[in-house]
């Protein structure tokens, strides 16, 4: 570890992946006078907040992890949210970051005053820092639809990001508003439990199935014993993902092929031609995030509209 003047004080807001990465790199470079201010009582950010059924990441696990902190034993190619949260907690402990974290510290204002940052928190405490670094994510505050009369609804309602685990959906009539990334993970998990499921869509999305692939014990052992193999696997995933942008942008053939794949998938899942038209996006593939639900024995989200 490099020896540096540790007198500058550094405030990092948020103990999600961004804030923790900054803290790790500061520590590696000899800085110790830093504090992470986290509004919750644990690290994790998005993966601490989102615990709805089926929550997962649609980026392969070996890529959705720090390059300097690989994990050889990911359970699946696309790991569930709980496993990602465990990874975040483990690296927090490994790098000794918890003593630097002040939990329950919700920032209310930050102002540059007299050559430094003046920070105020919801609990009434204040702090000063020479450097202010924001690691606040965009998925920690749920967005609720502005539906007239929603406040008069007498049933149970909650956001996926604030999942009510005490409310049992078994045998209930359930409405899901939205058909994007969270919905396509949630719907297959609850459709067999509820009495009726209605899905409300505003904008159709391009949806491609992704395989439900688990890493074998043998592959995990190989990644553990041969770290270079894991790095090559990660590089392969990275290059595969990076190739998609120029292909979508410059290759009409690729875009046409991907569109045909989507259409065939939709035709397989939804038999009604009129319903398929409503589920067909009116913008070119690649212009918005392509959604990829896990293909498993459970029904695909596309079939819920049929």
C-alpha cells in the first residue's frame, strides 16, 4: 500500500457498488480518511432494496462484478439478486470497509462553504469534508404511476422495489402495472400462485429469451484453480456484449435477424394475432433496452397476455 498524506477528508455518499468501489480504490492508494454515508442499515444499494420474487441481473455474473474482485463460484450465468447482495457484503468485509461506513445517514443537503463541503443529514448530524463523492444510484427511490383515484384503492398495493413479503399473493387477483425489466422477472414467479393476473402495458418492449444456465461444480473448480480461465471467460462475455452496439448500428442484416428472432418468440408465446400487434414495438430493435427473461420451465412473461 502506498503511503500518502491522509489529512484530506473524503465523503462518499452511498454504500452501493459505486461507493464501495471508490472506497476500495482509495484504500488501495493509501487514503484512510474517508467515510461512506449510507441511508440504510446495510450495504448493497439496488441489491439491498430490491427483493421481489425473481429479482436478478440481466448482465452475466462474471461481468457484473468487479474485475479486481472476481468470484469463481457464481451459481448461474445470470445470478439472482440475493447472491449479488452476498457478493457485495463479502467484499465489504474483505476490504475492511465497515468501520468507514456510517449507516442510517440520509443526506439532506451538501453545500460548498469556506473551502470545504458542509453536509447535513436527516438525523440532525452535520459533517465537513474536503472532497465530496456521490455514489447515489438511480434505483433506490421507487417511481409510482400517477393514476387518478389511486389513493382511494382499498386493496393492498406496493412497488416491486418495496416488496411486501408479509402479503401472500396465493389465490389473489393481482394486477401488475408495467411490462419492463422488473415485470418480466416477477410475473413468471407469481403467475402459478395467483387466482388471476392482469398485466397493464403502456409501451411494448423487445423481448428475447435467455437460457437458464447454471455453472457446474466442475466449471467452478476450474475457475477457482485457474484464475486466468475465469478472466478469459469474463473477457469473452465483455466482447460479446460490446459487439452488439456496432452490429445494431451498422448492420441491417443483424438487426433484421434479431427482429425475426423476437417475432418468432412472440408468435410461439402469443397465439392471438391482434394481441401480438399490440405487443410489437414501433421502434427499431436496439433503440431501447432489450429485455431478456430467463427461459425455464415456468411460463414466459409474453404468455401472460394471451
